[in-house]
């Protein structure tokens, strides 16, 4: 097995409509700050210059390293739950708690195995996987069955929490595997889709802006990362040729055959937009290909959702469903295609590299970051509004303003009926505020998608129904007794009431109240307009 130096992780995928020339290591324009309002960003936790370039491009003000009050906090590595718990509502941080459940190789394998047991047809995009040492016996039994059928398969061995291709090897003689070591063993896909005779994988960039409600966006570009030795089916003679069998950039960049050609259709690293055009030119079904990729991503994040939502609620107790999320995450999905163009999930990176070794890296990664920050809709007024809300809430608690009076044991039936109506009215007003807030969010998303597209919730109602069924299975599988209460509080897109329906119910409350008060009944007229001030623009 080749020994590789410890260096940065390889490429990522994503591209904005236009990006200018490669500026990764050159001087950059300094933007003057707008006086209308300043959005602050703490980027002390990242080593990547492209993050600072995009922050500057967005006219965000870079804060001191120790400043914990910034609107945006960016960290390369996952953050502690305590830090997420301490965030104010106006702040945003680029990691969710609980996302490690699909980003660690052993956790991903364990969770996928559980989901496959109840939804095998929907989760057929993961190669057979065993977690050592716990599943050593099951693996050896599988190998014996293969031997009985006179079948020979190759397996790939990976560290449980490794990265950058370190510690990966291919094996065919399975008896040599130690029974007590901690690693992952996976069936090797030996019939991949080839490009010019080379094996390759795709780095797909995914943005998750919220876990309640779950909202997932896929970037329409990415990176094609190619091996640097022509591919041949695995044999005892070539098992150690990692430049042939592994597609990791961190591995292949050390091969003298690695091509740093900046031409779009040449080189060992290319864009997914180029690959999409290649498929179209060669009469492949591009729509089906991207549909399959989107489903793979959504189904994988459905496995993560119970863990993420539970962890997020533990960090942010008391937050009503539908509140602005303080967390978001840019994930790097690594996908390989078999010769029939079926996508298979290799792994998910919660800290994908934003290194810019080549122009293609700069172009793609600038796009994913710039569009992601625009979609988040971080506004200069968020901090001031949050502080005002906190002050108003404190006054309500102190003086009891706006709260519904409690009933006494001696309350009459009339008082109880009015109390019930008042509570119903307040609940509907809260629901109306949430619905209108969601309408504003969606309007902002549509205006600022850039090169992203939303893949969850999808516009296709039948697909949404399938995803909601899978989500229900995931909650029952991973949270058991807690599933019902968590799901009840979730914002299910299929069960969301429309604004006009809530207005109708509010009007009915008014009519019922008038009857109780003995007022003459009136005809139902035009729907009442209740005003809530939700802003869309960044510079509000």
C-alpha cells in the first residue's frame, strides 16, 4: 500500500454562473463597508482564504478572533453543542449538531444498515458494508457463502473515521483481516462508469439551511475527480495500485501522471457542469441522472434528520417550531457511478476542503459559498430586532401583558367558553405568523437560488409524500418512543395550513365570540388582514 503524506483534503464541487479569473493566491479587492448596516463575520475558525474572499465580497465585516457576537461564525471543524446552545437567535454557524451520524464512516454504515432493514428498496445505493470488530463474524459468513458459490469479490478497507484516502486498502484474501481492529469493510464496485478509461467520482455540494423544517439545496455544479492510472478490474496483481482504484484528490495529486490542465475537457479534475454536458452530448438521460443523485442526497439526509433535529432541540430548547435556524451546513457528498450510470454513495464530508489549488477549485468553491450566504438571508437588522424581541418578551413575563388570564375553579361556563376561544385565537395568530414567515423565506429563496436548486421539500407532491413516509420510518427506527412527540412538532410540508384557511378560522373565532357576547351576528365578509412585519432584503 502506498504511503501518503498528511496534506489537505481534496476538491469540492460547485460553481456560480460566472466567476472571473483564478484569484486564489493573488491580491483581492477591498470592499468599503456600507454605512446603512454592518453584518459581522467571525472567520477565525477557518484556514481557507476563499472563505475570507467571499465574506469580503458579501460586504461582511471581519471581526476580532475572540468576538463571539458576530452574525456569522465559520469553523472548519464541527462545533461543540455548548457553543450552539449559547448562540443568540440572530447568529448563524456553519454546522449542525448530530450531523456526524452520517459523516463518520462507522456511524453512516450503522445508520444505513438500520434503514435498509425497513426500507431496502429505497436504500439500494449503499454498497454492502460491515463494521469491525462487531460484524466480523457476519462478514466471514458472507465470504464463506461467496466461496461456496465460487464467486470472487474484492473489498475495500477504510478507517472508521479516516479522511483523505489515508489507511485505505483493497483485499481479496479476507482471512487475513484481523478480527479485533476498528475499521469499515465494504464491497468494492468493480464495474464503474469510466471516463477516457479512468475511474472517477463526483463531489456534490449540498446546503442544509434548516432542520425544522428540513430544507436541502443541491448545487448544480461540482468536481469530477479522476484516477491517474487507467482502470482495470481488481486482481491480485493490481490491488496495491491506489492511483487506479482510488479517486481521492489527496491521493492522486502525488502521482506524476496527475494533470493540472485548466482546459475544461482535460485534466485529472474537471467540473460537473462539463460532465453534465458530456452526458447530454452522448445521449444519456441527464434528467434521470440528476433525479437519481437528488434522491440519494435527500434519502441520506432523511437518515440524519432524527439525530440532527433531536440534537438541535436539545441545544435550543424552548424555540418554537419554524423559528429561524441558527445552524446551516455545507456538505460534500462523494458519489461514484457504476457502468449503468447508477449513483452510489461513498461518504459525506461535513468539513469539505475549500482549498483552491487550481482555478477550477476557486471558481467552483467561490460559487458554492457565495450563493450559500445569499440564501441564508443574514440581515444587518437581525441583531437589533432580536434584542427588541428579548426586551418585549421580558416585559410580557414581568407584567403579564398579552397573556391569557388563567381560569379559576369558580369560573362559569361562559367564562370557560370565552377562555377556550381566546386560546384558539392566539394559537391561530401564531400559526398565521409562522405561515407568513415561511412564505417570506420561500420568496427570498426563489430570488437568491443562484446556481442552487431546492431538492427538499420537492415541488413534486408524489415525491414529497414518499419522502415524508421515509422520514416517518426514520423517526420510528432511530428515536422509537420519542419519535411521535418530535414528529408532531415538526413542520410537515404536507400538513401545513394555507394562509386563507387560517384567516377563515380566525374569522369563525370572531363570530363565535360575538355570539357569546350577545352581539348581533354579522355576515362573513372579506378575510381579515393581520399585519406581520417580515423583511426580505439584506439591507433592512
